[in-house]
């Protein structure tokens, strides 16, 4: 199951970085976003743990173990969305609502809007 995020209005890049910060502390999800998808194999390949750690380290402390699980390996494209959280197991309503609260706070901090669809 994935929770897809569509960001409306600037600053899109700041929102993406805020969503990545959320993901670091959510071991029950992995992510994909337009920045990671466009950067190619350096960040997507599990063989490049150091690059992944370097990419996420400005956002907070991230272990090498989390580096192996934070980026989605499903290969699903973003399509019209800017970001997705991929759940490792079927999320509860409480988990989805918790994610929405975190995203609400993060997006509000940078003054943008978004929509979320979980399917």
C-alpha cells in the first residue's frame, strides 16, 4: 500500500525535504520522490549505501541499516505525484492518520498545500 503525495505551489523542494525528514523516523515505510527518482542509480541502488547516507544526513541521523530500507525498490513510478510513502505492511487507520498529521505540520511549516491518496 502506498500513500501518494501531490504538492501544490511553491516551495515544492522544501516540502519534499520535509517529507524525507518524516520518513527517516518511520521505519514502517520506504519512499520515492521526484528528487530521488531523477538522481538515478546513485541513490536508488542498495549497493550505494554511502551515497544514500550522504543524501539523507543533512536531514537528521540515519543509520546504514535505515539507508538500506528508506528508498522504495518496488519500481513503481510517481506518475502525477511528487512523493510516496510505501508501507511495508498494511497500515492501520491510526497509522495513516498519524502520517497525515505529520505531513500537515510539515507542509504548513513551509506554506504549501498538498493532497494525499492512500491505495
